């Protein structure tokens, strides 16, 4: 009880000496005690720490560094504003805000439909760029399937067998790809969605069974699969 009275008298005397009233406005640099406990500095009726003419905080007889560190003045202990050099190093530093977990990346928009790839071999006679009935039949089915898609592009790549010169076969493969394009355009597919390319004899699909000693007629028959156009249709369902 005596200890508490001494504390109150000390605080009142200091406040009176400084001419501080409870109704005075609080300045921006005033240290306002907000915490509870045994306050180690003299405060006025506004809970503002009293200061001397040299801007030093008036300590009470019960001041200790621990007490200064245990009573809050806003965000920090009251001692930070009065005896910052005596406070623990990290007591007067705002803790770094914990990094908020990054918001999960928005999922990539899903395509409206899966990509669709259709393949067809358009067969040609030897040394010809005219579609055979079997090739036309396959292209008819392909065109029908393409109509059910949101068509993006059709790739038509022409091929030849190995008979003849490389330069001649290159041109022949390009003509075969063009023949497929013309046929598909005739089925209603936009020409600007069909791209053609010739690979000549560079990508055969036949095996080593097609030996040159088979005789010309049998060799031409054996190499029939190489005379083709490979078609890829890309679109969305």
C-alpha cells in the first residue's frame, strides 16, 4: 500500500511540475502507455510519459530494464521510446510480417475440347499424282469427320517410293499432296486451312522385303505403301 502511494505521489508531482493536464492534446511524439502492469515511468492523466526539459523520460523508483520492456506503449515496449539503447535488440523492431502464401496460380484455361488427330493414307498408282478410288474413299471419311470438328488446320505431306531420281520424286510428292488438298477443298474444306508439303522418297514405310531383284512389276507393287499422302487433321470437338 505504501509502495503504491509513493508511486502515485511521484507521478502526480512530476505531472504538476511539468504543468501537464489530462485535457492537453497528445503530440505526435508523445509516448502513450497502453499496456498494464507496473509502469516504470511517470505518466500523466493521459497515460503520456512525462519528460524532462532535456526530453528524457522521467523514471519512477521502480524502473528496471525488465519493467521498461514489459509494459507496452503502442506497438512496442514503453522503454523503446525512452531507453531504446537498454532494450533487447529485437524488442523495438517491428517483426517482419509473415509472407503470405502466394495465391495458387490460376489453373490454365482448359481447352474447350481435346485436340483430335486423324490420319489417312491416300494411295496413288506408280508415277502418278491421281488419287485412286481407295484413296478417295479414305478422304471422304476424313472430310466427314472434319466437318464435326472446329477445324484448325489440315497438314498433308506427300511421299513417293524410291524409284526414280530424288529431284523427280520430290516434285511428285508435292503434286500428290496438292491432289489431296484439291480433293478436300472440293469437299467443302477451306483451302487456307490446308497446308501441303512434299518429302519425296526420304520417308519410306516399306521394309527391306522390297528388294530390287524382285523384278520391276513386283517391286512397284511392293513399294505401293510408299506412294502416299499422310494427313493430319487438327481441331476441337
